C-alpha cells in the first residue's frame, strides 16, 4: 500500500514543491497549512510520516508535536521537523517535543528524501509498543436490497477464519441494523451508545466496551433496528472517531455502509482504504451504479484506492444485462459474480447463522472465499 506523507507548512510554495517531489517518489501526499489542519488531517488520514514546519500562525510545530504524541494513533508516527530555524536550541526543543528528525531549510531534495526514507524504514522496523491502523474496507451499493450487509459480514468472518487475526465488522447506520437479528444476538446498542457520547469521550476503551465478540471470534459493532436511532446520523464527529478507533483495534475493519445516502458518507470514504461495490444485472441498477462509481472515483476509488465490483445475479437470464454490457457501461471489470441462493439464505435466517456457514463448500461461499483470498494476499505484500 502506498505510504502517506502529511506535509504541514504555511508557505504554499513549500507545500507545492515538496509535495510534487514526494509524489514523484511514489508517495501519497496530504497537505496542511497550519497546526489545526495538522491535527485534523493526522486524525482523519493516519499518515505514515509527517513533515512539519516549526513557525506557523496558529500554533507552532512544538505544540503540534506534543499534541500528536498525546494521541495513541499518532504517538509513534514519525515526525520530521522541516524549518528555517537552525539554532541548536531550536533543534533541542524539537527533539524534546517529540520529533524524530530535524532538518533545516533550504536543503537539497535528495537529502530530504533520504531523511524521509530513513524515518519510514525505522518506523517499519518498530514492532513493539506501536499502534498500527488496520486495513479498512467499505461495502456499498447504489440501492438497497442487494445483500451488502450479508457480503460484508461474510467477508469479515471468512478473513478471520483464514488468518486468525483480529477483525471488526461494523454497522454504521443507526436505526437500520440487521446483524443482531440475523444472528440471534440480544444486544444491538453498541453503535447508538457510542454515538451518544461526545467525540472526545470515544476512546479505545469506550469502543472496546461496545464491541460484541461472536462465537466465531469475529467482533461486531452493532446498530439497532429502531427507527428513533436514525436521528443519531447527525453526529458526524462521533461517527468519524468511532471508525478511527475501530481501525486501531483490529487488523481488518469491514464497514457495512449500505448506500451512499448518509450525512457522513464522505467521512467514511476518506477512512476506507478500499471499497466493494455491489450491483445487479438490471438496467436501473447499472445506471445508478454508474453514477455512484463516478462519485467515489473523485475520492480515489478505482484510482489510488482499490475498487472491487461485485454483481449479485438474481435476474432471469433472458432479461438480465450481459456481463460485457455491464463492464462497458461502468467502465470497470467485474471482479466477482454471486449467484442466487434463496434456500441457503432461508436456512441461514432460520438457524441465525451467517450464510456461508450453511454451505461452506457452496458456490456462494467459494466466491466470497476467492475475494477474501485476494484481500489477504494484498495485505501480506
């Protein structure tokens, strides 16, 4: 996965030149113009390294560094202070604040790149005591009823079974939860309880307390099915913090987004490393999916972020849109086709178990297994 570097400087020319240089080196660049943006972008984007100016209008680099070091998700993020301040006292103050390296402007581009590569290399070598962000995959469709929730849950479960790693699957639509009922679970208050907190109160411990560990080993953040909880969708800051904290508690976080009609949809897209989009071979669904793909391409999916297209085939063969036509309209390749499985779905509902557990060797399970294997292979690179 491309390493992300956050550059924070109030000088626009510095941002442009350094950003362009790092992009040519293959890094993903995020820009910030002041201390407040440094804190906000670090929380949202969780960069692999931060290049930080010292003298900025709202707060200086020392203050920003201390604030970043106080947060568990950025406590170990490498920070390179890049500034025109060259006095020994300035450097000492920088190291005391918590920076990993100090470089004085102007500097030859090759030297700056060398320092950045060295910091990233040392960061990768640290394996003890670090807080590592897990990979985040969103599941989405342009319309409801295509089985987004089922595929998200099944993929999360299969990933855990194959790797034995910590996996969290999260429902992020308060008032529209389905997993608790489908699996016969008594409690579905996790998401709503967290959304009622202040965003500053949503910590590792708070999220841990609301996660439900299933008998399969998979942990779930469950949304209630009560319509009155839909009002919690307005709590955007809380939702952002919930997803961020979940991503720090597992190797893989699977988000059941459902449809894009959420007030915090852009936030979820920014937090996702890749997106799985479901559609069906029916003209209206394909046209809606085209609009959705165009929208999320602006957020990087299908470009810098991976996009997986899944076709749920529940349409009669004589009236369905062909695979070739779907790919032509959408401008992307179909990665997986899921066949209809009404009997399997019914049995899963009766027995309150995930659908892939009914027929582990069935065609649906095989397709999901293939997609999960591809995900595991990518994360192991």
